[in-house]
């Protein structure tokens, strides 16, 4: 099937998506945008991209649906185990010192997709924090479909690979066709719609996980997002980005931390 996106439509749509989300479509992934737009037109029973565009600029809900359709939501439990080793051996021991007055830790999983990342964090904190300590995980994404899966907390057998057996028996209920996250973990997480294009209003956080999200942004959108993370974090806090992502050359105030387990970033002041 030939492409139906003309060069000028491609520019128009890619600018709209970029302005609204920071997601950058390069010429190499133009065909993805082409097929997502075809699907939207089919669903809306529309003939032309111009008609659809005039709907999008008026209708915020349809814009959310389009943005959701162009995101990549691939994720898994304990993705990049090295980060969770660093949380166990470095970050949590540090936070136990930093937060000894409050005895409460707040973590944000920004771009949480279908919930595997925030649930992994929550299970790990449940294991690691001593009695008398509490935690909260904020989990946000712009994909409403993904957030619904996260809120539900039900995963078919194929999606729970990587979850250690002891976590599986402790924190999940076995169902006929999959596994349901237990309420004791679910209640520690707040799933919320949030577009990283905007300030979340979060302040004084101890850790931000934003992994495999910045990769879809161009440099300007990455930098703006990282600056908002700086504002959202407390003095003495930590930032984890994806394995293939880096703040190198971005001129930010974050310090690079290299530990035996993983590399990540730190806000010292
Ligand atoms: C590949 S998934 C990564 C999920 C998880 N962090 C991980 O590393 O496994 C990327 C997620 O980022 C979300 N995303 C992309 N652009 C976003 C934006 N502007 N605001 C919020 N979430 C965004 C997508 O909807 C998607 O769920």
C-alpha cells in the first residue's frame, strides 16, 4: 500500500505532534505516522487528512487519542535490572540517611506505560524499607490505554517474565489466565495522565525514573523535560534515564553518578 501522507501533510502532522508532546517523527519513521493516521481516519469515517486536522485542532480528546496511537509502550517488569540493583545497594541506603526525619520516600515513574516499571519500584521498596517508613509512587503517561492497563494491574503470563518467584508469590494473585497485582502494592501507586510537555507541579521528589521516553524527543524537548525534572526533585535526589539515553552534552545541573551497579544522575543541591 502506498503512502498517503504527502510531504506537506507529514510536516503539518509532525509539527502538531511535536508541539503537543515533544515526540519527534524523523523521516525514517514516517510510515508509522502514515499508518496511525490511516487508522484514525478509518475510525472517524473521514476522507481527508485536512478534515482530520481541523478536528484535531479543536478537539482535545481526539488529540489525546492520536498522541496515544503514536506512542511506543514497550516495557517489562525489572527492565534493566542494573538500575534496580543500584536502587537497592546505593539509592535506598542514601535515602534512609537523607529522609530520616520524614521517613517517607516519593518516586515518580514518568512515562510509566502499562505499569510494569512503577510496580517493580513499589515491590522493591516494600522489600527494602525498614518498618516505620512509607513510600508513594506516582506513575504517569500520556497514553490513556496504557494507564488503564496499569491501573487494572492484571498481566497475562507472558508479561510477568522477569519477576522473581518470591515477588510473584508475595505480591500477585494467580488468576486462570494471568496474574493480578495485590491491593497492598496497588494502593502505593497513583496513576495519572500527564504530558511531559508540561510542568507536573510535582516538587520535592526523591527519585525520578524516566526511562526509554526521552529517546522519542528531540534535543530541545529533552532538555526542557530534564529542566522540569530538576524543579520536581528535592535537594539530594536521583534521576534514572534509559540505558541508551544520556544527558551528555546537554549542559544540565545534574551530576553523573557511576556506581558498581549502574550509572544515573544526582541532584546534590
Ligand atoms: C517505551 S515506553 C517506556 C516505559 C517504561 N518507562 C520503561 O522504560 O519500560 C515510553 C512511554 O513514554 C510515554 N510518552 C511518550 N511521550 C510522552 C509525553 N510527552 N508525556 C508522557 N508520556 C510520554 C509513552 O506513552 C510510553 O508509554
